[in-house]
C-alpha cells in the first residue's frame, strides 16, 4: 500500500531486500552471498562488466530465480510473483521493443496491459516525462538508441510504480540525454520512490546523489554514500612503475620515504607502492636528482576501474 | 474472456508475426498445394489422387510445416529477440500470454493452411464435396493441435524449429503410420480421423474414429498449453557473466 506522509512524499511498503542471495550456473558463481537493502531515493549498483550486476537486477525483476537466499521486493519475493510487477517498473538492457509500433502505441499498449483506467492519458504523461512527445508518433524502428532507451523508461513509468529498476540505463545516450535522465531519476527518487540503477561507469553513478553498492566478482565489495566510496578509492595505495637510469639506487632512496610502502625491482622497472601518492609524486623528482638518477618514465600501474574494484574486495 | 485471451497481446502478436519476413513463407506451401491440385486435376488419370495427394501431402507436409513456422514464431521468435520481456514485465498472467499467442497462431495457420487445403480439395472434387469439407475440418483440427505443440516447444527450447522438424519427420512421418499404438499419439491421425468422418475415404488411411480423434486432440492441446504456461512462468534471463 502506498500513501502520503504529509510532506507529499510517497510512503511505500518496503524497498528491495537481498539476504545472502547467491546465484550460480553449474560451477560458475555469478552472485555470491550478497546482502543489501535498497530504500527510497536513488541507489547506484556499480561494478565492472561481468561482476553480476545484471544478474542481481534480473533476480530483483523476478526474471531469474536466486539459487539461495531471500530476495524481497516491497515485502514479497519477486520470483513467480506476476502481480508484484504492478509495483515495479523495469528498464532492462537486454530487451528489445516491437519496432513496428510507434512510441505512443507501445507505451499505450503497456498501459493497457497494466489495466490502467485511462491508458492513453497515462502513456502521454509518461512520454512527456521522458521528453519524447515530439517523436512519439514515429515508429520505434526509426529511433536512435537513446530514444529507444527513453521510450523504454516511459513504458516503465506508465503505471506509476513505487520501485524502478534500470540496468545500464545510460547506454547509448549522449551527455545531454544522460544529464536529462539523471535529473529524471533524481526527481523520482526525491518523490520517495525506490530507484536502483546499475552502471560500470563511476562518473554516472557518482553524479546521482545517494547510496552506491559496489559489486565485484559477484560479491558486495563496498556499500555506502558515494563520498565514502570515493574516499575509499582514493585512499588506497597507488602503484606506479618508474623507469630510470639506475633503478636500484633509486629504489634504495625511495624506500626511506614515508610516502612509500613498498618497492619492487622488476624487468619493467621499479614498482612502487605509495600510500600517499600526492607526497610521493612531489618527492620523486627531488629524490632522483639527489641520487644522480635520471627519470625516464613514470606511469600509474593501476588506474583501471578493475584494480580500484579489486582493491575494494581484497580484505 | 479477456482473462484468457488478451486483445492487446493478440493484436501485437498478429502484427508482429505477419510483419516478420517469415510471413511470406506461410503462403508458399498452400499455394503449391493449390497449384499442384489444379495441375493434377488436368493431367491425372487415376481417380484416387485427391485423397492421396491432399491427405498425405497436405496433412503430413503442408499443414504441419506451416504450423511449425507460425507456431514457433508467435512466441519463440519473441523469446529469441527478447521482445517478450516487454510483456513479461507487466502483471499479465503467463497463461494468458501463452493462450493468446496460441490463438493468434491458430488463426493465422487456419487462414493459410486449412483454407489452402480446402481450396485444393475444392479444385479436386468440387467445393461442396465430402472430401473437401472433410479436409477442411481435419486441417483446422491439425492447425489447432500442432500450434499448441509448437508453442510449447518454443518455450521449452531455443531450437524449437529443429526439434519440431525432427518430431514431424520421425514421429508423424514415419512411426505414426507404422506402429499401431503410436497412432493414438499422432496429430496427423487426429486430423485424418476427423477428415475421414466426413469424407469416408479409405485412401486417407485414417485409423482413428471421430470420437477418439477429437478426445485425443483436446487432451494434447490442453496439456501442451498448460505446460507452456508453467514454463513461461519460470522464464529466466541470464546476466552478462554467463
């Protein structure tokens, strides 16, 4: 049951709850013992490709059965629960829409399937929200990828659901459309709805206020406010590869610095672990000059999102 | 009634099925049947060719193959390209989805294959002849039962057309006419039994009585659709890791 709590915000019967949810296929564990609660507002599910985000989204959508654990949406299990779909709006990555229909026809058809009292009006409203009114009467087959995404969002909103789940919603959108979609999600989250979206792009997730759940290798790696996650990510030790005219002499000098926690001599050069990369990068020039060593190359070794993620997973 | 067959899904399915390139193939077999029938009418010397040709070629080849293409298209093609997810994301009952798509498939198959069979029969022995009318009735029954089976196949496997072809060739084509007990489980025989009850034509090689044919047809259709609905309830999407 939903209602208002006086401030005009919606009050729902519950968000999304995962308790020790796992999903495997034979020997491959796609999701491993994930426990998390997703409440009102916008939550981002962040992780590299193949981390299990889509698997989690599909399970929440009732389109995949958890192998183990409990998964509740608005207080009920979503698997084999068709009636629950009237409370959930889904924008999945994998689905395609009927290209022969116009945007209006498609959203109206979905509205009718939801047994809405005035499907045409609901469709128009939803199409207006995603700013597709001008193109709505054209066939979906003529839409760009970003437009198709937006019409899918319209179809997911048409029945005014309290929970909205989107799998990689910004795929195929240009920066302006992305911003507009983010503003839309923000507004809906501020309404008190439970919004969950997945992405592998940190910047997309960061921009939307709220909580971030980080999934790496099927596990929940980190969970919290996006600022806390950012802090975690920047406070990790950074690894650099340094090539110089005398690696060993440089190594000896570097290890005495407080900013450095480890130095390894490798054929590629020196691998330096720096706890405080700001201080390290400032000191490096001076240290090498004092040693009479010429610096040839300084590269960060682990700027990829993967390494950031794996740092968060390793205890 | 709208709980069993959903008009929105029906319209969408008809448009989607007729819009796919496969739709052109639906028409080929019936056109061949009508064409060959007209040809044989002109040149054939033996008087038994109508039941032989229309019964064997029509019921064993044209009707089942047309039903296969249409029956696997209404739901199977949408499962393949994931367009069915738009439907499954709404609270519509999965049994309604299965039933509605089955009805769409049956209607389209009847229009192409059953009417084609009747027209071929009408050319051969006259529009009001017992054979032509019998063939029409039998073909309609075949369209119904075959489509139920092929809709079920679409939900159960991604290789519905291959499995369907195998079934038609081995089960219906070969065993059905050879082994006695198998006849009870042969859709061909249901169709021929119904056709024969009107046409009374021994050359049709029908072995079942009307009662048996109808009863078994209803049972097979009901079971197939029930299983299909049950499997659609467990429709699963995999994630990207797999």
